[in-house]
C-alpha cells in the first residue's frame, strides 16, 4: 500500500499534549494516514519531503475575517478613526462591490492566508450591494483548493432606521432569508472532509432586525448550520442595545435564541463575568482578533480567562482593512503577546496560542473531530514551517516556543486536503500575477482613485 505523501525527520506537533520530536507523517486520500517516530518504519510514498529541522503543525484556522476589505486596506481617510467612524467612512466605498471584485479579493485573501500557514478560513461577507457575491467567493476557493466556510452575512438597518450603514448596502429581510436558503442548498456540504460549508451570519446586533436574528437561528436548526456574528465588540454597542433593546448585547443575544452550541462570535470584549459563564455554559465559542482589536484601539477579549471559564476560543485576523494583513501566524503570535502583556509571563505559552489557532478555530467552525489536529484520520491540512532561518539561529531547546517567539512569519509548505498549495514559501498557483493586477484595478475603482 502506497501513501500519497510522506513528510520525514520533522518535529511534529500533532495536537495539544502530543508531539513527536523526530517523526514522520503520512498522507493518503486527503487524510492523515499514519504518524510515527524516527525509529518506526514509515509506509512507501508516491512523494516524500525531507523536513529535517523543520516544524510541522496542523494548518491554522481563521475563525473571523472579511476578505473583501483587502480592496480598501490601510485606507488613509479613516485609518485613525474609531470602529464606528471607520465603518461609516468605508460603507460608501464597499457599496461598489460586485462579483468580479469579490472574486478577486477572495482569491488574494486566500493566497495570503495560505502563505501565513492558514488552511481553513471562514469569511463573514455581510455587504451585498449586488447579488451572487458569495458564489464568486466559492469560485475562488474552488480554483485554489482552499477549505472554505462562507458565512452569509446581512444588514437590514440603515441610517434611516437608526442603524449605521447607508441604505445602499442593506437588504430587506425576505431577500436575505431567501438568498441564505439558496446558498445553503447550492454550496453547503455537511459531509465529513467537506471543502465547502455555509453558515448564517447577521453582521451585528445593531445592524440587523430582530426577525433576521430569530429566523437565522431557526434556519440553522432546520439545516444543521453554524451561526456567527460580532458580539460585544465596542462600548457604543452597549449604549445602542441599552437604548434600543433595553438590555446588554449578551442579554439580547440570548433573547433572540442564539445562546446555543451552534454559535460562535467575534471579539466578545465587553461582557460581564456572569455573561461569559452563561455563554460558555451554552457552548458558544469566541474568535479573538488580537491585531484588529489593537489596531482599532478598542480593547480585546481576555482569551485565557474565557478559556478558563470553559469557553472555546479561536483566532481570527478580521477584516483586511482594520488589521491590514491576513497572516494567521502573526495573529497567533499577537495572541501570545497580548495574553502575556495582560496577565503576566506565566499566563500563556506558545502552545496555548497554537491551540487557539488550531483546535480553538476548529471548535468555532464545529469541526474539532477532523480539523485543528494531526491525529490519524484528521483532514490532511498541515504546514511545514521553515526553521532554519537567520532569525532562528540559537533557538535550540523548544521548536514550538521558538516558532512563535522568533520566526518564521510565513509558512514554508502549506498543504490543504493533502495537496501542496504553497511550496518553499511560494504559492503554486497559475494566474496569480493576473489576479493581483486585476485586484489593483478593482481597488482603485472602489477607492475612487483615477489612474
Ligand atoms: Zn469583523
């Protein structure tokens, strides 16, 4: 019996508490076939990679993102605004999104994610000025071979209704619900090993109606889907919820039927202790977005406290305009720094951060059985990190700590579903340069810049 791919002589981080210092990992049919230590004989393989001196980890999982925002990265007029100022400055630009620009921005985002060691990502696509934008995202994912969880975002409440966005980027409730049903029917694959999944993701409590929150939860129950939204991200959200709903964001979240094991939320920065306990008990997961939170200067969730209270916490790079990058390695490193800065050097290790970026992300997406670890039978999503760089010279005692404290920032080889998509740091994709040129053109159009 011959396996498809064999990686040898690596330091392999299989899962929390399971590492093989000098081991091999074999892949067959998109799954981890077998693993072993140096003294054990590996199976015969069609292709072998000598990863001597390198670290192998599960692929990192991005649990919160807005890929289209890479069309307005580092957009000067709003780079120093608050969250609400930043959103209000960019909504009119995002009203220019169409299928082509979303296809291109998704393609660029996925390549950037792969280069940072990410093998599975969700995307929270909540601006729909034109139809079929998530269809365009799946086109990118299929062309690249990326494992993709699209989330059908939505906004119903424009400025005229007391919301934040202009009327040009909101939709009526029936359109949102019908399109959500359509996308689930067309793309959602509930089978093990799925490359395509769909979740429902009203943008935030202050941008959608109560009916959308309630009916999304009901639709998720009907089709066995996951639910996602931003929650407790900003103090202004507390003020809004108090005025409009007469309660806190978490209380409203519970009231509309979202406190369930189907839900994962982005940020969750401003809950009370008892609210954290309640959502943890309900099985809600959180995606912390350290770089976005720090860039926007709005506080950040205390991830280790959430974990200690029983909540599963993943990591997300958030929108490419608030964070301006899409490297999950950088997010993982930043989660480590943020945790230690907040709670001291004993509070968090590189392994805690890696656990959040792998198993934590898989929990957010409801796929801990097959993603976020490299146990036999898991999806063959993994990264070989280059460990022989100048920046790692002298780091001899702990490859996992060294990986996150020193370097490498970019992945060496990224493998998704058993296929090599990045090799020696270079994406193995034809047509990338054409995509980048077209992306530049679309970014200029959306930012209303003339050539
Ligand atoms: Zn976000």
